[in-house]
């Protein structure tokens, strides 16, 4: 897994935890944390797919 994907995954997990804490305390600021979790989740998938595509392109160019 690419390093940027791991960083984005860590941000996603931490923002979900922050949202849970925020909602438990009765704050509506948790909505912002949920939005951040969604963006970081999409970034994680993007970097994972980009890493896979880069590996498959590199393997094909070496053998082809």
C-alpha cells in the first residue's frame, strides 16, 4: 500500500474517532469530522488504485 494511502487512512480513522467523541459530547462539530472522513476515505481509495495501476503498468513495460 502506498505511503500516501496509509496517511489518508490514518486521517480517516482519526476523524471518525473525533466525530464520535464530538457527537457524544453533544457538539454538532462532528459533522465537519464526518465530512473530513469522507474526503480522506476517497483519497485512500484513489492512492490505492493509483498504486496498483502503477505497479501493473511497470510490470507490463518491463516484460513487453
